[in-house]
């Protein structure tokens, strides 16, 4: 393995769409542009230099409205790290940045499919998530 990591598998671990009633659906349909994407990434070491990376995307209303819909996807990725990589900072960059850039198209497509199937057909993400910037903001 000459590259730093290899993705052995990826799958949707959990998927959730909650719109409690028709009034909420109609209310949210007019306000879905105000919803924001929250991202959380966690990892768990496995055997043989493998890591399970769970990327959670939550699409939610940050305002204090009574009527809300809730959308969440947890996307699991099994990553095998090159055994020569030992430095914590480099491993963090691989898991929080490099892996994310690789899985992002599938993850975004899955979340948009959930939103569209939930009745919100006009939702699209104008800006792509820049994991490099997020990583640098967090660690530099």
C-alpha cells in the first residue's frame, strides 16, 4: 500500500427523516432554505490498522420554530491506514479531511435523496463542504 489509506467499504448506517404532521410539512416547505447542515465525524479504531469512521450530516432548522422537520444520515466508512503512518495529526487529517473528500459525493447524494423523497424536491446544496478548511479551522 503506497497511498496513505484505502477505503474498504462504505454504507449508510442510519437514516432519519421526521416531519410530524401536514402543518409542519407545509411550514417547513416554505422555510427549508433556512435549514443548515451540521457535520459530526467520529472514529473507532478496529484491528489491523483499520478504522471505522462515522460521518453524521444533520439538516436542521437552527431557529426556534415550533414546527420543524429533522433529517439525519450517519454514513460509515471502513478505512485501512498505511501501517507506516503513526503520527496522530496525520491520522486525524486522513480521517477528518482526506476520507471525507472521497466519500462526500455519495454522502451528499444520499442526503439529497432523503430530502427529495421526504417531499422537499427543491433542496440542493449550493456550496460543497470544504473539509480542508474545516480541518484547518479546527486544528490550526
